[in-house]
C-alpha cells in the first residue's frame, strides 16, 4: 500500500536529506549492566511525500564515554531503514509514525571480542513542522529494542531498550 501510494502521487514525492540531534537513555536486560545516557546524531536520506508515506535510510552516530561491555567501549555507528506514515489533518504540523529495523557496531576491548555488533527494531512518533516548500523541522521520540551479539562465553546475549528524544531538520528537493 505504501509503495502504491508513493508511485500514484509521484509528482508530489520528493527526495529529501536531513539531520537529527537528540538525547538517548539505554537500559539493559541484564542486571549487571548500568543504564547509560548519551547524545546521538544522525544523517538521513529519504523518498516520499511529507504528508503521506516515505521510506528513510539513516546513519547514526552516538559518542560513547561509558564502559558497559569492556574497559574501552568506543563510539557507536549504526544504520536504520524505516517506513514512515504521515497524516495531513489540516493543522499546522504533520504528525507521523515510523517503523523499521537497524544494525550497527562499536569497538570493545575484552578477551573475546574486538568489536560488538547489534541489531534493532525501531518505532518512532513525531511531527513535521513545515518551514516552506523545501524545509521542515522535525521533532520526535524514537524507541529501539536492541539485541547485542554474544558478549562473552558466560553471557550469551544482551538486549536493551533505547529511548531517544530528538530534533531535526529536512531539506526536500
């Protein structure tokens, strides 16, 4: 349905690029891991209609100054693919929700691994605030259920819940 809607209104569909900046809180399923808070940023590219549907690819960066998995955890890098549905309710803003999945990695230093990979299922809610035909501001909340690969021989898997509040701006061509 989303793909059909994009192509049926192809004259309205646009490529867009954007960036977001936010703050996250990550809590882990294992009791031995402490919750962390950090800033996060992403660069994204998408295709769709601001008031209807879109598909979006984002590249995420989270500076890491916490040592959760080892004594030397590095910054996290990730990629997400999400489908978006926006609503035009004839109000000043366009509410939306997104759903998708992602993956990423970061370097760690322990006896078993030099890096740690993860995957995530993502949900987001927010709204676009149109500035003009080509620019819009974005404010939103994103939830990620993240699953990390095997950390060590004794700890098979670790999952986490990540909550992100963010602001962004998009440029539509």
